[in-house]
C-alpha cells in the first residue's frame, strides 16, 4: 500500500481538472481500507474516489483521497426469477453491464456506457433511459468510517430518489461503499420507450429484441450525443432535470409552447434542464476553456485547461439565467469539492 503526497488528480477526474491531494492511496480490500483509516487517524477529511466521473474539484484536497479498487463479480444466489450478483465497488460499471449482457442477466442494459465505478452507482441512484439502479438493487455493504464497522443497507434503507440516496444526503461522507448486490432478471422485461431507443433499434435493423440489442442501441446514442471524457473533460449532466408543479408548468407552457415536460406519478412535471439552458443561449457557449457542450447543453465541459472554479462560476451563471427567464431553480447533480 503506497501513500503518495501532493498527488495530482488530473487523470483521476473525468473533468480533467488540475487539483492535488495532500495524501493519496488506494485500497483493494476492507483490511487495507481499515489500515489507511488507522494511518490517517485524526483526519476527518477522506474523499473516497471511484472513477471521478461525477465530481468537480474547485480546490486542492487538504486531506486524504482514497481510491476504491475492490474488484470482483460473483453470482451468489438464484431463485425462479432472479440471479443475485455481488460486485466489488471498484469494478468499472460498464464492464459489469457487459458481463451481465454476456451472461444473459437482464435489467442493467439501459444503463450501458455510464462512466465510473459500481461503488458510486448507489450514491446518486444512477439512471438513464427510464431505468435506475434502484430497479435492480438488492443490498450493499458499507464501512462506517468513524465507527469502524460494516453495515448492510437494503433497498428501503438507501432512500433512493431521483439522482439521490441517503449517502448523498443524511449519511454524506460517512460510509465507504465496498460491495453492491443486484437482482437481475432471468426473463428480461424490455424498456425501449424512452428517448431515442426505439428509433435507434429501427436504424440498427433489429428484428428480435434482446438485452444485447438494447445495450448496443444505448451505446450508439450515447457515443453520438455525449462528449467522450477522454477527449473533452466533462462529468455528464451537470444539473438535475427540475420537477415543478403542474400549475407552474401550465403557465410556462402557454408562454413557451415548445417547452418539454414529462408528467410524473406524484402529479409534478419533469422539465428537460438541457432545453431550459439552451433557451437561455448557453448551448455551445465557450469562455476560455470552460464551456457548455454543443450537442447537449446539460453537459458542461473543460476544453483543456479550465479550472474547477471557472466551470463552477459558469454553472452559477447558467443557474441564474434559467431562474431569471423561467423562474425554475436548477440543482447541481455533480458533486462539488
Ligand atoms: P466519483 O465521481 O468517483 O464519485 C462520485 C461521488 O461518490 C463522490 O462524492 C465520491 O466521494 C462518492 N463515492 C464514490 N465511490 C464511493 C464509494 N465506494 N463509497 C462511498 N462514496 C463513494 N450518471 C447517471 O446517473 N446517469 C448517466 O446516464 C450518466 N451519464 C454520464 C455520462 C458521462 C459522459 C459522464 C462523464 C458521467 C455520467 N454520469 C451519469 C455521472 C457518473 O458517471 C455517475 O454518477 C457515476 O456513478 C459516478 O461514478 P464514479 O465512480 O466516477 O464516482
Ligand atoms: P433526452 O433523451 O434528450 O431527454 C431529455 C430529458 O428528458 C432526459 O434527461 C430525461 O430525463 C427526460 N426524458 C426523455 N424521455 C423521457 C420519457 N419518455 N419519460 C420521462 N422523461 C423523459 O436525454 P439525454 O440527454 O440524451 O439523456 C438520455 C438518458 O441518459 C437520460 O435518462 C439521462 O438522464 C441519461 N444521462 C444522464 C447523464 C448524467 O450525467 N446524469 C448524462 C447523460 C445522459 P431523465 O434524466 O430524468 O431520465
């Protein structure tokens, strides 16, 4: 186990922001994590890092950055309907999805090509194309940093919401997620109604629907629409899609007839944040190396040497302008450090 001082995090965050960690190390087992927590005793400042694809560094880390590298994918149980699969937090999420497709374990195909690691997937209940991990979640094992004990969390315990969980709210920075278990279907239930999936399946000439075909369709759409972080720094959607009251939506829709709104089960309406940002003129905007992506305004980008602060300031300006024009408050999805 190596501990490195003044470690550059530039290649450890997909925004490619230059920031340093006072101390950096990685762990591959719970015992190594415990050892690191022991060594760093006295410091409450431990940032647990996965793939760094949902974080914006606006300053250096004046404490510890611990990278979770616990790997392994293990089917540990099955019943008539499901396979139960335990995954190490350090496993790359997309690699796990591909493993599921190869083994005909259904449920995560719509979540193909989401960057980052499996351990972070419950943090914001990752979601795309009408599926969230709460739909396939079984339980997780996490280590309480201060109390030094393992705790299991079932579905209800995680308090999953739209891009939310208890780990982003009440238990923020308290636990290190070590393993996540999923309940994957033996017989797939296809979900193709969302976004451009059906259109893409048609374009691909798919005759017989399968989880592999859906996964490939999602990969094609995402590759075409989203900036590749290895080329242009970004952390995916910077803001959540806001949910507003039906009444407010009615008022806005009469003023902006092309406004997109999706009715939700609780009576609210979800707006497409990308559309709101685009209407405020930000799509394709660039100032220095900080910008708003030309194909999807919801994605803020680093064209090279932007600082985290510059991206952050831009995000605040975008929030202000959307609030002024539409009276809608955008909430940041990316974790700001
Ligand atoms: P990191 O960025 O490393 O960490 C995120 C947060 O979780 C941090 O606060 C960190 O401290 C904490 N954390 C990480 N691992 C652990 C752990 N083991 N225990 C405790 N805390 C931990 N997200 C979606 O929901 N849907 C999408 O479709 C999607 N598309 C994206 C597309 C692109 C191009 C990019 C760049 C990002 C996208 N994201 C999407 C965001 C991101 O990929 C996910 O949120 C992902 O789950 C983050 O994983 P990570 O390992 O990179 O987390
Ligand atoms: P899109 O298809 O252009 O649609 C814009 C937004 O409208 C989406 O974000 C989605 O909200 C919502 N939407 C679309 N179809 C819907 C439907 N049938 N019912 C309810 N809501 C609907 O979106 P996109 O930007 O290309 O992204 C496609 C999917 O990938 C979305 O689910 C998006 O969340 C996900 N994605 C997430 C990130 C991230 O970093 N979080 C980055 C890229 C893509 P939802 O976001 O609520 O699903």
